């Protein structure tokens, strides 16, 4: 869903970039903000943590995703992918595949390409075949 919006923003951008088009794009993003952060499977929690906090441009960052059942039982063997998009249109998304570093714990290096507001969309495909998605807002600071 977010991908579709990003694509639409990019299309608007390419088609001329008048201020009216930019406003239209912002409204779409605002409308979307309300439905963010939901998981699609009851009982399964997906949490996402980024280190260092806050992440900074020029400093390697790590995204760690924890997948658990009923908030405590780790779910091993999931396929976890993270897509990073900035909150403004016109940038390429960043994709990483996370590696399982402990049962239910998945980690990946993540290269933020610009300071500002990012949305990390975590997609965890469980061994059961169910996919759970969660969006997390991250503020990235400039290099010091
Ligand atoms: Cu940007």
C-alpha cells in the first residue's frame, strides 16, 4: 500500500512538480498516516528497533526486528524484509533482508541515505505462511 503511494508520488513528481501536485501528494500521505502500524495477525507481535538511537548519516545503523507470539514466545524461521522510505516523495526506497541472529530475532545493517523522517516497513513472513507487517517512524539526524 505504501509502495503504491510512493509510486504515485513519484509519478506526480515526474509529471511536472507544480505546487498543487505536491499538495495533493501530501494529503495522500497524511491520510495514510492514520492507518499505519497495524499488524495483520492477532497474537503475533512485530517490534522494530534501530541502533544507534537516533541513527545518524555516516554512522552504520542496525535494524533489529523481534517476532513473537502472544508477546513472548519467539517465532523462529520467519523471512523478514525491511523497506525504508522517507516521508517525502521522490526518493528511492531502501530494501534489506534481515538475518535471524537468535530465535525470533532478526537483524540487518541499514544504510539511511538522507537525514529526516523515515518510515521503516517491516514485513515478516512467518513459517505458517502468514505475513505480518508493521510500519515504524524513524527520525534520522545529520552527521555530526
Ligand atoms: Cu529524503
